[in-house]
């Protein structure tokens, strides 16, 4: 065996021992709070992937779409017939220019009531709060209200929060935080969002 092969084997054994040690220490079983944030693409896509995974095991799942609800959504189109999936949509849509703050606030509060029902349901295994970060940033939802609902949810329930600029208090609460970092985006080079790929 060459020196290089010997070093590689030693490094792999060390890595395996490190992973085995972490697995042995991971003894707690409960739902998680996951935050997908950052300016890169893929936060909602990753959340829908986890929705698909949970539905594949027959778990009950709730998705609340705070911004993209009126937009076409291939994942929702494919999965909405699953009897284990409930989707709540901020039906008026979100006005980026905040031309009607009162209507946006009312729509947000209405869909938040549906989110609270999901977050208090012990049979709902996974809840996705898609793009909720914007609702907090623009003051349509109060961070204390959201934190209380998250803290009081059933122990076995996992929640995924998506959106840019996640509130620091949500990041502090989270078990796992993933920041999507944009290196390059096709849209910035004049390429349109592609059906079946981007939505």
C-alpha cells in the first residue's frame, strides 16, 4: 500500500469514528425547527422536497404559502390530491410595492389563523411556513406571536420556515439553519424562470 493510500485510509477511519461518535450522542427524538434562508435559489424547493418525503411515509403535512400562493406551483399541482396534504394560501397575493397594506395585513392574518391550527394539531407531522420571513419583515405578523406558536407546537411536529432575511430570533430558535448563497442566477443574465424547473 502506498503512502497516499495509507493516509487516505487513516483519514477515512478518523472520519468514520467522528461520525459514529455523533450518531451515538444523538439520542433525543422530537420534531425539529428548520430554517431555509439566504438570497440563493432553492429554499421553497427544498421544503417541498421534504413535504414529498413526509407524504411518502404517509404523514399528515400542512403547507402555508404566504407569497407564492397565487403563482403556479408544480409541486402543489402534483401533490394537492394527496389526502394527507393541506395547503393554505394567502389568497389575495402579496403586493411587493405594498400598495394596499391593509389588504395585505388582513390576508396575512387570515392565513396565519390556518397556520396556527396546523401548528396546534398533534396529527400534523410537518408544517411548512413558506415565505413567512417577509410577513415578519414588513410587520404583517408579530415575531412574538410566531415564536409562541412554534414553541407550543406538538413535540413530534417539525416546522420548516423559508424566505430571505430570516428573523434573528427564529434563527436562534432553530435546530437547523441552511443559508442558500447565490453564486450566479440565470434570471440576472436575462433568462426567464422555467416552468417545471423554477416553478
